């Protein structure tokens, strides 16, 4: 059972706000722009767009980056700059004994992505993606395995699954994690603002990586698993700038959310071995296209693009459950700069159909993450800093 912490009674008469669809992905949309349906109405297909109830179930947080259910009504939570792991239970947040001092915090990098084992309630296993200091005094980003004790009070380190994800100043740290339904662990990485990283298959930067969550070995079905270079064996897709979200659709397809430069934030449908076209060279030339079709080979176009200006998307989750009506099956994408959640409808072929932006989720500032929570309610993290952040529980009426 979810305790009600603080219900927000927000007017939903104007549930849906206009949002222009821009970029190449929009040419496939049969209904350009946002639909004009209001809460309770039935768009084509007969399913109504639900109103939303939003409850603040935790506050006083500081730049929370990820949250995951761990069973028994409990949630596990990371805060980037504080480098803390906490448990939410019965409306209270308590910190777990965790070596925060081992996390390198700088700029956009700190304690970031979080993934939990499907059997976490029994085995306590979870993984973090975090900044670290190397033996020579430099820095990298790495994926670390942990075990939560039975009382939920202490996290014991079980080892580093993968290290050497590039880091410079802390810019473009990436670091989103996802346990896929085939059991693999996906890692979305940033390019560390180094122009050659995204298309260099021997660099772990600017990629989506796939590995065995138990051993840290490259996933045996990766496209380059037989490569002579060990880092290349981890590569699932490449040519990314700064992956912020990963999600898996009901049909098994994998999707990423990515920060653009001054234009073209992206949502991508991931294709094994795919090149997503970011190659800002020489130097770090951010005037080049996010998906540069002048490069050798085939580049995969985004399924949604923000155009110019960017909106700064974050984490994302596909919406599950009949109770969500017309929002069922959409990709709910957190948005930082434009401070909202976008519900993107894609058809069976992955073509964008429409985007909805509920007013009820435009009242909380910057949004970092959206997660499928207990009972298929959504868990939403704000990212405003200065101890002003919250966990929101969002449920359809």
C-alpha cells in the first residue's frame, strides 16, 4: 500500500498543452503537433485521456538522479551530488550506509544511474553508475555492484563490473542503467565532451553498452563481441552524445533518450550495432548535426527530435497498465529545461504519432526521471537542487 504524503489538487481542465514536433522524426507523424484532446475525452481508438493525481511522497532531496522499487512498498534512491543511497519507506527517507566518499562528484557527474535485480527483494543486488578516482589520481565513470543487507541499512560493495568510461571535467557523464528482460545490463554513456569518443569503437564514451550483470563480461550477443579490443566487445550502439534515459517497450525494443547540443535532443530506437551519427570533430564542434548523414556508413535517425531550441530530456519509462487509457504504451520522458513530462505515442513500427504534455506535471520545476512504480503508478523525480527536490507519485484518475 502507498501512504498518501501530500496530495496536490491541481486543475486539469487544460490537461494538454501544445508542443510542436520538429525534426525528421516528425515527418512520419500522422497528426503533427499535440492532440487537442482534454482529460476524459476519447481520441481515435476509443480510449480516454485520464486526468492525473500527483502526490508528493518525499521532499527535502537534493538532485536525486534515479529511483527504483525494491519490493515491500520500498524505493531505493540515489542523489548525485550528495553521493548518497537512501530508502523510501512509509513516507520517510533514510540513508543507507554507503561509501559516499568513494564517489567522484564534479559538474554533471556523481552518483547517478541505479538498477536493481529483478529478485532484489530476495538477493539485495543492485548496481550504480558513478564517478570515481583512479589509482593514478585521474577520474573515470564506472558501474559498481552492491548488495543491500536484509535490514536495508547497509550497502556492501560486491565489485566493479565495468570501469574506464571516460571522464574529463565531469561534463557529459551519461550513466543511465537498465536491466533488460533478457537479463543483460545496459549502460548509457556520455562522450565526456571529447569529439572522437562517440564513433571510436575502442572508447566506452558516447555509447550504449551491454554486459552481463552478474560477471561484468560483455553480453555474448553483442555485435562486436569477437573484436580484438576488449572495450569494443561491450558496444551495443554508438555515435551518441550524452545518453540520459533508457527504456524497454512491451514488444522488447530498446530506446534511449539523449541530450542534443544547441538543438536536437533525441529519442532513439536502438538497433544492435547502430551508429546514431554524433561526430563533433575536429575538436568538439557542436555545430555538426546530432545525426550526421554525411558520415560513412548508415546513421540511424531519431524517432523524436526537439529541434531548436533543446528541452533537455532526462530519464524515461514506457507507461504500463489499462488504467492509463490513451496514455498506455506511451514513452513518458522527463524534461529538465522545459520542466515537464512528455508522453510520446509511437506506432508499432516505432513512428512518432503524437506528444502530450499534462499540465499537472508542469508545476514542479525540472524533472530528472520517470519510473514505472508499484501498481504501475509513475514515480517522478524533480531536479531543482538546494534541498528542494521531491519524489512524486503520479496516478491516472
